[in-house]
C-alpha cells in the first residue's frame, strides 16, 4: 500500500512537472534549430526565389528549366537574440545553393566563381565545387493564440536575389526555344520595337543591378544588344533577320565578345523562331564585331550576314571576313576568310621574319550557278605565307552541305592557318 501510495505521489509530481514544462514551452520563443523553423525558412527562401524567377523570366520553358538548376537548404543555424515576450527568435545560418549536375557545366566551380564575380556577389558568397554558400539572417515568430509559425529574412541576401539570374545563366536551356514567339510580331511597324521584343524573349528583361540583358558563354558573362536587324519579303514570306552581340562584363585582351543570330518567320500570323545560331565567341577585349551586314548568299532569298573582325596580340595582326548563314534549320559560321594577316611582329630579327607570314586577300560572292543554295566564294590572295610566296591568284570556295560550311580547295595556299 505504501509503495502504491508512493507511486501515486510520484505520478502526481511528474504530471505537475510536465504541466509546468508544457506551460513554459508554450510561452517560449521558437528555437533556431527547430525542424519547423528550418522547414519554414527554406520555404520562405524558395518563395522569394520563385517570385524573382517569375518576375524575371516570362517564357514558361525557360522558367521551368531555371527552377531545376539549384536546390536550396540551410545549415549551421545559430541564435542571435531571443524575445520570449514576443515569442520571437532571430537567427543566422548558411544558405547552401547546390547546383544540379544535369543543369550545369562540367567545370562547376570555375563557372560559378565567374558568375559570382560578374554578378558582384563574390564578396558575400563562397563557391565550393557545385555549391554556393552565403550567410543569411531571419526571424521566426510564433503566434500567441494559434502558435502558427512565421519566418522571414530580416535583411536582403545578395545571393537570394541574384540566384534567379544565376539559375538562368547556368541553365542548359537558356535561350529562346525554337518556335516560341509573340503572335503577329512581324506586323509591328517599328523595327526597333520589334528588336527589343526579340531581346526580351530571348534573353529576358534587363538585369536589375547591371541594367542589361545577360547571357553566359564559357565562363564569361555578356550584356546583349541588337547589332543588326532587317525584314525581308522572301519566297517563303516575311522574315526578320537579326544579330545580337554581347560585351563581356569583365574583359581582358584575349576575352572574346559574343554573337548570336536569329531568323524569325511568319506562318499564318504566328511568328516563330525559324533558326538560330549557337553562341559564337569572337572578337577581343570582350567586344564582338558590330559591323554586321545582311548579304544574299544563295538562290531563293537565302540571306545571311557578313562582318569584318580584327584581332591583334603578341605581334600577330589579323583581319578577316566572317560569314553566317542558315542551313538545315540552324545558323552556322559558314566561313572565316583572312583578308589581312601579318605575324612578323612576333620576330626579333630579319632571319625570323623571312619565315613568317604577311599577306592580303579579298573575298566576293559569285552568284553562279543561279540556283545554288550557297553561291561560291572567290578569294584572291597575294603575299607570303610561312615563307612561301603566293602569287596573286583567285581560289573558289564551294559550300559543303555535310559540314555546313565552305570547304577550302585542295590547293588552298593557307593550309593550317585555322
């Protein structure tokens, strides 16, 4: 009986202690490492990123792709302050954005470091392999009546607000999908307005911090703008031909610029992207050629572009004409013809100079046969190449349908130049 009474007393005491603990627990602030707090802050960060993504990427396919690039979680949570009266705790922790391996490039670390530097978040973000890490501060508040938990960032996180741009830059699907365009786009009377809409659809709205439309290529980040646009009425209907060029955010002598070309056609009032080029890096000092000219390259209104490019470094000086054109649904670099080449500046004595190259050439399009998909290129070369004299002569470059480019003839004198 006595043991039963003792057991009963202990039961009452334990119940009383548990009641006190429960009452205290109901009054205390949430803890930073509570699972519910961790879950809530991750939801909050994801909601902010989702809002930023939706505001910055209008095209559904790109938006869906950008959502898959990074997975977010928080770790190393620590308490900054607690206010039990308001049931509020202020915490700090590490936000980790892990790059989805299938969404990025092989060299994740180099690519992410470049993006962090170009987007001006490198001071607050560390790159560890395929992960970005930054410190965030947030507050968790438990409602007095319902005990519902609310969590939010207490200050702006540079990574959180730049992550949508980084996701779009890292996504393999970055760029306008084929066939997706605004209806009746080619009916706009203002070519400049049409080009702006094209930029918006291809690259998204201008970045809020840098003030330009961003795109990445290799490990470089570029501000894109239209360098040339023109509408032609062809046998297949009205078409927009446009070339966008990119200026590198951070550049050195060897940093190329960026070129991307587009053809938009109209099918029954529905504009669609009929062809686009890959992102072509060319030029130097972070600048691409901007002197693009629409040129008739072949029969049946086969239009393309030409531009002149110059490059000079370490005693080498090169001028060349670049041809871009549409073939098999894509836009290719069709030819790269040197028009002025001199590498004698890389020598320090006359003996060396005699083994170097210095020549000039001219290139023109020969519109025969009249039904050719791509007309031949006639290239006249005069000068010296690798110590061998080239007497002025004209060579014919014929388009190779399988390689999507012009082929050099078997007796081409500049073998090995490119």
